[in-house]
């Protein structure tokens, strides 16, 4: 009986310690990238030129603190929006017809659920009710990291609620994420592990932000993006986020 009770107590203490460590790691990350300065930030605007088969394609990403955002590319003078969201409606430009189309009900709901992750899911996990835990240690490209598990709000896939879990790898020395992984829940890549790598952290208006991001599939191809400019609290016309009814 004593052994059983001792085991329960030690297990409980271990779980508490684990949670505290995860919180401390994220707290260090938050302070490293600017801490409370983020509270005054209304949004982020990123610009880059990506390689499109030998042609440079201008790219613009906007993410506002109130959840609005969009990704815009310019192909031969034609502006194409992807994952645009005005707080209510989610929409994208159809590459074939060049016309704006509203997202499916599932995609719109999923966008709403993740829209308040500003500046990212790690920083805002407590107020959004996400569950954070420390999974242990790992090495990414030779860098010693803490591995964090973030259980977010579920996602809708074909009308069904499915788990939505992300794994973050935090550089032990610099205290910033260098990689995030999550399972893809829908589409042609369903079941594969999506991978995003972060690097080249630089100071902008007193905040630290990664100027290089690479997105792809684990053990597969990836698309690197190097941002040429990062603007903190940009002025963006509200109409840009809205679905173009005409």
C-alpha cells in the first residue's frame, strides 16, 4: 500500500514538474523575442520573392493580431490571394479562373479556430486553452532542442472533429523554435508529417522574428522562403481582407 501511494505521489510530482518546465521554456522564448512588447503589436507584414521555376514571384503575408490575414502572390501583374480571412469569411483566388472563391465550411471554421494565434500558437496557448507538455530532448540538424507538444483545438475534416497536435523544437541555447511538425489531416498529403523550419532570427522594432522559413514534408521536398522585409504593426486597407463580392 505504501509503495502504491508513493508511486502515485511521485508520478503526480513528475507531471507537475513537466508542466512547469514546458511553461518555463515558452516563457524564455517569449522574453527572448520581445516579451510584453508584443502586446502593443497590431500585426505583421512579410515580403519576399520566391523562386517559381526560374522566375521571381513577389510574395506578401499579412497576419493581424485580431485574426485577419492573407497570403498574396503576384504573377505577371495578377494578384492571387490564398487563405484570406476578414474575421468572418475565409477565401482564396482560384488559380484556373482567377476568381475569388469562398472556402468550404470546414476550412472556414478551422481558420476561425486558429486565427487568434498571435504572434504564434506557443505565445498564445494559455489564453486559447491549448495544452502544452514537455516531451523530452532531441537534436535537429545537430542542434540540441527541447521538444514540446502542443494540443490545440480540434480541426474539422469532412465534418468530423480530429486531433490537432503540433510539436515544437526549441533551441536550448537561443531559446527560439527551429522546427515545428504536425500531421496533415486532409488532402493528397493526408497522414504525412508537415515540417516547418525557422532560422535567421533578426531584430525588428525591438522584436525578434525569423527571416527564413522552410515548409515541406518530413524526409521530402520543402520550399524555402527568405523574407526581405518584416514590418511590425503595418497599415493595411481593411478591404484587402474582405471577399471581393464584385
